[in-house]
C-alpha cells in the first residue's frame, strides 16, 4: 500500500508543468530562465536523470531512513518534518483524545434512548454538522469568538522557537473546529449500533432477569456497540490528517501542512514524497490498530478471523 502511494505521488509530480529548477530560477527575479540555465540547475539538482532512476534512488534511501534533502532550502527533509510535525501531532493528539470519548458518549446516549428527545437532538445536530464543511465552522468561530467576543486569538501564530504549549489558547479554536467536523460521523455510527443492540433479544432477556441501568449499559450494551464502531472511529482519526491540513491553513497554525503546501508549490519532490508516504503510513497504522482492537474486544470477529476455529 505504501509503495502504491509512493508511485501515485511520484507520477502526479511528473505530470506537473514545471519543476524545482524552474521555481528557483523564477524566484531570482531575472525574468524567464534560459534553457541553458535550466539545464545546468537540473543537472545540479539531479533532475536531469530518468524518472525511474530518481524514484529508485529516493525509495532506497527512504527505506534506509534517509528522507533526502529539500531541493529548495537544501536542509535535510527529516529535520524539517520533525520540526513541523511536532506541532501537528500535538493538535491531532488533543483532538483525538477528545474525539473518541465524546463520540462514544454521545452515540451511546442517543442509541440507548432511541426515538426520545435526546436522541433527536443529538442525531439532528450530528447530521447538520456533518453536512457543513469544517472550514465554514472555522470561519464562524473566528467571526464570533475571536472578532466579536474577543475571547481567543483569530490566528494560531507562534514566535520562532516557541512551543504550542507556551500558548495553549491558540489550540482551542482549531481543536473545536476539528471536533465539529469529525465527530458527527462516529456519533451517528455508535448511535446506530447502540440502538441495534438495545433492540436485540439478549438485551430484552437481560432486562427480564433484572439487569438494568448502568450495569446493563456498561456490561452488555457498550462492549457490543463499541466493538462494531471501532472502524468508524478509526476513520475519523485518520480524517485528522486531512482535517488538520485545512485547519492549519485556516488558522495559520505552524504545522506540517503549511510546509507541505509550500513544498508542493515549490515542486520540492523529496519533501512532498517523503511526507506523503509517512502520512499514509500513519493512516494505515491506525486502521491496523483498529483491526487488532476489534479482534481483542469481539469474540465473533476473532472466530471469523480464525476461520471458525476455536
């Protein structure tokens, strides 16, 4: 899968109408570069080699842990990624830490009272939030909380060398925006699974045997509903990769996405290629973890995975 991602990114890069040499020479302010200048710089950057040779060299180095050097700045890609990814990881971890329990709590609450006013309020709210792009909520949050009420900063800028933990207030609006955009889908999935479990015969039997209230929810309903909702939750966590990119751009948050967008604009192939494959690896790892958690909490899933063997 990672090899497929790497090939797709590489082929898309090859279809672009310019390369890093063109961008560098255009930024010098000397007008349109001459063919001789382009040829000389492409040879210096190694862009004159055949495409397959360049891909093979990058792939071998990547497998060995060498992400290459930026064609624009000359800095090691790993150093740039580490510096920027730290801020993005902080934003994603805080959001995921809040997203998972909030989605489970709201979904279980709505599903346990299917058809009630609580269920209708949560379901309608989740559907409405899921229908609106997350950047729209970001603009509304900036307009109300920042510009009108002046409670939080409108942009998440940081002084050079500072950590996001030095100014935690800049995380509030981006995290809120991500939660509003990502939580509705898992809430609806958990709600649907919970309602299905609540209507099952064994829950009715448990109630006839005097099991009710919190004991019924914690020991009978929640484990079955949550095990069927692990993959929707994993999908929302993976969605943080795309959601963080939008939010970082909207709030001028100093994360990996801004650097990645600049690298794409500059045709900085080593940076874009390495960043894309690493982000894909994170997504694949989250789905793999979801598969393992499903096997851990669901006896039925374990039986299917083992081909019916005990």
